[in-house]
């Protein structure tokens, strides 16, 4: 079976022009060979049947001609009659036996080695000879028996002759079929080869404006039309895509320019406005300290409002500056950062607030990740500050944990504070969004900074909470950022 599959696999991989010739030649040769074999077998069968009839007739004639010789007991006349069989060179021997079974007359070919035998059926055939037996009657009285042995070598000779004839016809027909198929294959092969060439050229040059030529109105012509229509559709979509891509690139360039200008303006505004605010606050405080006796209560209240407003404006500008710095590109590469050390520094920065709030902070081992340390210091500080700022009347407990989650690591900052209603789970990450107004101090930009930090590194952040039962802020980081996994940290 594998021997058959191997040539078929080789034929399958040959060029289509050669494949068409091979298929036509195999089909033509096979059909002619089967036809020739059928003709030879039919001729052999019919020739043998005709030979049987001819020999039977010959035996009847010889038997009739030897009746007189047997009746008058004339062996010489019978022998002379048998010698007439020399005209048939394939007659090996012929014998006449009298009614007593004694040999009466005999003819034998010079090279004959077969003897006559009375025993056997009337038509006894061996591999090389056919024996015929005919009784001789005179007035319905059996007077003798004719036995004739015929050489069947004529059959192989005829088979060889017909075989050579069929072979010659097969060779000539195959040559004619090869010549015709070499010319006629172009009707099928040229359109297919041309279509393959066009497809290869388009694939290499990516030029969808090329078209294949149509050679006929048959199925190949329909295939070429469909191929050209497909190319037209691809070309049209490609042009639309190129135009859309150009428009998108132009829009992105304009947007990037606008964002860059806006970021530069916000950075400059946030940076440069801090100095005038500090001057307003300082001179307002100097006004109170130098002229306390002569100032009215209203004037003192107004000055306090000015100082408080400038302080809140300063905080807002500081947070805005931090927000812009998170999104700014930096040329320095990221470095492995141990988040356990980052958390320790943040807790040290917030130690007074943590002590005043009486918060209990529990932290599981955190991984080492390849990031900017300043980003995660800001992230951790905002999440811890929010947990402390929005605490409930009960003792505050904060738990920080990290665990693998598919192709990322999931972090969780959980507290038992005031909680957040479900309808605010999304809006709290918008810049300057505050749920409690001025009752709790803040700028409303801390969580927006957290979201921007996480999205910069390919993660996402969300909150799980119900009002009155605490909140859990979760965020993920891709595993590609992890330098030392959690298992190593725990060790």
C-alpha cells in the first residue's frame, strides 16, 4: 500500500502540465492494454472453437473416405487417405483401427512422438494436443475407428502474433496520444499556470491591481473571473484601509500633539502656579502676625479663608503634577523593584497618620517586579491614604495581599472602612471625582493616579465593596514584569 501511495504522492507534487500528460498517458495506455488483452482473449476463445469445428469436420471427412478401405480390408488405400493430412502441418498423427481394435492404417508427422490410443473421450485435450475420435460405420454397422491428434501449438503462435500486433498498436497509439496531449494540454494547463503565476506575483509584490487573463468561457474562465473580482474587492478594501490608516495616523499625530501641548501646559501651570500660591499664603500669614490688634474679626476670617484656599489649590496642583508625571515618557529603563521595600517606605512616610488613626496593617509577601519605583510609591501611598481617610468608627484594619491569577499577579488592598456604593465603583477612578464633598479633605485625583499607573504597565484596577462593609481595591500586573515570584519571596 505504501508503495502505491509513494508514486501517487510524487505525481501529486509534479507541475500540472506534466501531471496532465502523465494522467492522459496512463489512462490511454491502460485503456488500450485492456482492449488489446480483451481482443486477444476473445480471439483465442473463438479460434479454439472454430478449430474444434474444423477438426471435427476434417475427422468426419477422413472417416467417410476410409469406409471403403475398411470394408474391403485395404490398408494401403486407408494409409493413402491418411497421407492427405500432410496438408495440415499441425496434425501430429492419425490412425485407423478396425472393428477388433487392431491398428489398420497410420499416418505420423516426421517429428511425431505421440501414439494413438483408443481409450478416452471423443475430444480429449491436453496442454499441447487435441485428440479426436470418430467411429466409422457402414450400413449402420461399426467397422472401425479414426483417431487424430492435432498439435495445439498453433494457439500460442497466434497469441504471439496478436500480442505483437496489439503491442505495436499500443506503442503507436501511445505515441499519438502523447503528441496530441502535448498540444491539447495547453487548453487546461496554460490558464491554470498563468493563474498560479499571477497569484504568486501578487503574493510577492502585494500589488492587488494585477489581473489574470481569461482564456475560455468554461469553468476555468469562471474561476479567473471570480479571482479577478476577488482581487478587485481586496484592492478596494486595501485602498479604503490605506486611506483610513492615513486618516487615523493624521488624527493620532494631531491628538498626540494636542496631548503633548496639554500635558506641557498642565505641567507648567501646575509647577509655575505653586510659587504665587505660596506667596499669597505667606503674605496673608504675615498680615495676621504683624497687624493683629488692628484687624477685625471678619478680616482675620477672610485671611484664614485665603490661606486655606491657597493650601487646597497647592495640594490640587501637586496632585495634578503627579498625575501628569505618571503618564510622561521617560528614557531611563525600568529596574527590578522589591514591592515589600516600597511598602515599607510608604508606611514610614505615613507613620504619623497611621499612628493617629490606630490602623492595623497586615501584609503578605509581595513580588519583585520590573517597574519605576516612584510610580508604585505613589500607588501604594494613595491606596493606604484612602483606606485611612475613609475609615469607619470601628478600629481600622488593612490587609495587603498578592496571588497568582492566570497570566498575571493580582494584588488586593482590603479595609473595613466606610465602603463604597456599587453605583460609584467606576466613577471614583475619574479625575477630581469626590463622593463626600468637602466633609473629607482631598483633591479627588488619587484614584485616577492609581488607575493611570496600573494601565501604564498593562494591568487593570477595580474595587469590590458595599457601603458600610469596607472596600477591597484590586489590581493586576502581567507576569512578564515579575522578576522574583511570590514563592521565592515567601522563602
